[in-house]
C-alpha cells in the first residue's frame, strides 16, 4: 500500500495491474481547469496516480503499487502526476508556486517510499531513472531508444514553461527529503556526483597527491586541483583538458564536470589509446548533456 499522506484519497479501483518497477515520476499538464480529474478518470481507460491543483491541493487516485495508465509504454515503470492548467497555452504557462511545492513533496515522498532518485531524467530510455515529464517520451522529442510515452505526435506536455521548472521541483524535493547535495546552480545527479568524487580519487591516485582541498565548499573540484593537474597530464590530454577548463570558465560546463572529463581522459590513457578529435567531441557531448544543455 502506498498512498501519499499529503493527498486527498479518491480511490479509483479499476486499475489493478501491479507497478513492479518504479523508476521515475512523470509530470504532466491536464489541459483542464477542473479541480479534480476523479470523475473523468472513473469513466476512462486512462488515469494518473496524482493530480495537483493550482492551489497546491493534491488528489491521489491509484495506489502506487498499481499502474496508472497515463504513459503508454511507460505505464509499467512510472508514477504519473497530472497538474491543473494549460488550457489557454499549455506551452507557456508555468506551474503555480503552490504546484511546484506540492510536486516537490510528491517527489520527495516517492524518493523515500520507492527510492526514486531525485535527479532529472534526461530521456525516456528504459534504464533512465528519476523525475521526468511526458514530452520525453513523445515524438519528435523522444531520443533514439527512448520509450514511447504517447501516441500523440508533437504533444508538448507539460509544456516548455513547466519543463523549465523541473530543476526547481527537484531541488526542493531534495531539500524536503533531506538529501544534501552541493549547490552548484547546475544540474548534476547524485550518481554523477558520486562518479565525480570517484574520479577525483582516481585522479589523485594517478597524478599524485595534489593537496587535501580537492573539492571546494560547494563540492566542486577546486581551482587549485585543476591548476595542479594540468602540467601532470600528457600533451594530448592537456589539450582537451584545457579546453574543458576554458569551457568551464565560459560557464558552458561547470568545473565539477571537468572531473568527469578528466576521468574519461585518464581511462583513454590507461587503455593505452590516443585521444582523437572524435573522442574529445564525444566526451564534450556527454559533459554538456549532464548539465542539461542538450535540450
Ligand atoms: Zn501528459
């Protein structure tokens, strides 16, 4: 049994297919000003687990141990949240502050109840976990290998304005769930952060001790480490490495992602390979992607 305690419980009992994998929370806009979708869903073949009104009131229709069919092929693994609004302009209307707060609470609850990671889903691929939104699984926005979450071509759900608010929803959910993450002002995930720390440890091992203050107060690899690392890496690596630092300086990527880049470069070195332009471009593609600039 999993009912979010902050919701008005309006159970719709006809959806009884087990939700065995819970890999993400998917956010939607209902394109409705109705205060509830209970009547509509009661007579429909589709349904969401949650509905969030503009005043922040939450309704839950389906226990999260069951599937609520709002996401086509994503139904088997996603907790779905519909939100009131989007009638006048679904693409440009943001969620209200009360909706953002309620969405964050639902995500924090999903994290603590089901272990959904409080990170943004970059795509709808079956292995992707976290907090996402419907459009990720809608053509033509869907990536290659992404799961199809709608048959409606070009559906913007929940719309560009709301998609821009997803990082704020996640940041607030992290605070509510008590997760402590460095405040980088950028998006990188818990697992990426762990990867970064691991990369820093690996870098230290390979290039020698560069001092104790590897990360600064925000958990970002410090300038001192960056400055100490450069001369120790070989010429080809340096070239890409400097490009990474320059990109960081231009705020195209955050310094923490430099650690990811360095890790990748060291992997190439360790395998005895030489770094080609394609390798560098590949690395940069990943790095930009992790900070959400691919959208
Ligand atoms: Zn939707």
